[in-house]
């Protein structure tokens, strides 16, 4: 049965993207906006299970466009979310001797995108094994607190009169030129627009995508760092190395490793892997070769979730947004942001659209 209480928009997914999309739609004049999530709260999936890095371009020497956009969005993100930013640490980008990027190339790249980068002082250089690490640079990068973001978004959604349906699964039933019928738990709701902001489930809510997604089951390890790097974050570039930095939501450090964070990858959902055993031991052992004090870190457990990237961006690590109206209806739109600060690219697209 179709509910008589039709909505202007239903947003599936109360992650960082779905919440912001809903707020922007209200600001753009939509009346009744419903956000639905199968979790019991906001930002419980990828928006929480990630490395909490506010990207500032450094990660993307192979995609200048992504690096430049990251730099611009970094400033916007920090300005808009001062309450959720942890910046009381020194962030080092270390270049391994077997890196795909040389120290001089990294410095030139930072110069090109205007990102701060200078030789690390000796007390920071001493943290590394110089047989394996060629150079270490002091940079500017911060971490975000996903719990603070969730608390802020909940208050803003309530103030904006957005309806929240938590603990409710959603699925597209039918779409046509005028909108979509969505099943929200036991009820069917008719909406003028449907936004699919489900990240790992983007191709699993009844909406056919033209873009191909690659998914990875990923592990972010949580560690209590040795006191010597309690106020330091490190990313070793560029190859099968690691990154550790503050994880503000838990008051500890996160640790990821290019080789050990991904447990499995698939394109066809039939190949999906959901259960696995943690790799934190391997991450710490390998990381300690480059940074010996990692051997004294205490594992606190691991977070697992599915990471999604557009298959077309695999080679250059680019992180463009996906904003894809479905083939069935231009009013059914799937949105994917490869990183948190991409929200500004999504909001810019929403602003430029006619939603009448
Ligand atoms: C391992 C890892 C590390 C990362 N590191 C970083 C980083 O350091 N910095 C950075 O900027 N980005 C990072 N990212 C990317 C970042 O996490 C994502 O870009 C971002 O969180 C996506 O937000 P979202 O709102 O689209 O997804 P999510 O937060 O996953 O929200 C999607 C929501 O949809 C809900 N949902 C799904 N299906 C349904 C359904 N049928 N019905 C109802 N609800 C449904 C889910 O429950 C979920 O809450 C990382 C990602 C991973 C996985």
C-alpha cells in the first residue's frame, strides 16, 4: 500500500553524505525530507570506520586534480567543523627508499599544489630506520572526530525538520519520471526524489548503476601508541607501506597498511567476503621495520568495513564523486563520495540543479 504521506525526498543512508544531502535539500526548499538508515544511529558505517584523515592533497601524487580539490576542501572542512578537528599532532610524510615517488618529486608535488612541506627536525627523523626511510617531511594534516560530526548532524537535522527513520531498511520498489516508490521497513512511501547514499550498498538497494564499483573488505587497526609518537601521525609513501595517526573518536591511534588493510576485493557481490581474522599483528610487525617504536604500540582491536571505489579510478587513486541519475528515472540519484571532504563537491552539484 502506498502511504498518503508522500515526501519530497527520501535519502537512503544516514552517513556523512546522506545527512548533508538531506540538510541541503531542505535549504534548497524541499518540504518533507526523510532520511532512512538500517543502523540505530548516524555515521555508524564507513563514516566512522575509516582513518579519520582530513585529506590535504598529500596522498594523491598520481592525481593532481584530486590533490588540488583536496586542498580546497580541506580549508572548507576545517572551517565548518572546528568542533570535530584534532590538530594537536605533528604529521610526517616519510618517503621509503623503495617508494614510487622520490623525495624531490614529493617536494615538487607539494610545491605544485601549495601544500606545506619541510624537512623534519632531527627529533622526528630519529623515529625512523634510515636504511629504509630516505626522507621525512613535516606537513599539515588533521584528523576528524566522527562522533562529534554525528552529534552535530543530529542536532542540525532535527533543527531543520528532517525526518529520521533509523533501524529501518530501505529498497527501491518502482521508479518513473515523476519519482520513486521506496519500501521503508514495512511501508511503501512515494517520493518526488530518491537519493541513494548507501556507499557500500550503493548497488544493493534495487537501483541499477552504470558505473562499476570495486569493493574491499578493509581493516583499520586501533592502537595505543608508544608515548614517543602519541602526538605524531605518520604516512609512509608511496607503495606497500603504512599510516598511523590519531583517531579522535576513541582517543587512540589508527593504523592502516596498504598490504594488510584490504582483506579481499570484489566487483561481483557473489564474491563478497564478510568474515575474516585481523591483520593487526602483521601491520605492526611490518611498520616497526620502518619506525621501530611501533613495536611498542598496544593493539586495541580492529574496525572492519567495506571500502568502495569507482573501478575507473583504480590506477591513479583519484577520488571523484559519483552523482548518477538512474536509467529508470532522473529523479533517482546515486551519490558516492570517495572521501569525507568530497561532500563539498556533492553540495556544489546539488546547488546547481533545478529541483522543482
Ligand atoms: C578503510 C577506510 C578508510 C578510509 N579512510 C578515509 C580517510 O582517512 N579520510 C576520508 O576522508 N575518507 C576515508 N574513507 C572514505 C570515507 O569513509 C567515505 O568516503 C565516507 O565515509 C562515505 O560516507 P557515506 O555517508 O557515503 O557512507 P556511510 O557512512 O557508509 O553511510 C551509508 C549508510 O547507508 C546505510 N545503508 C546501506 N544500505 C541501506 C539500506 N538498504 N537501507 C537503509 N540504510 C542503508 C548504512 O547503514 C550506512 O549508515 C575511508 C573508507 C574506508 C572504508
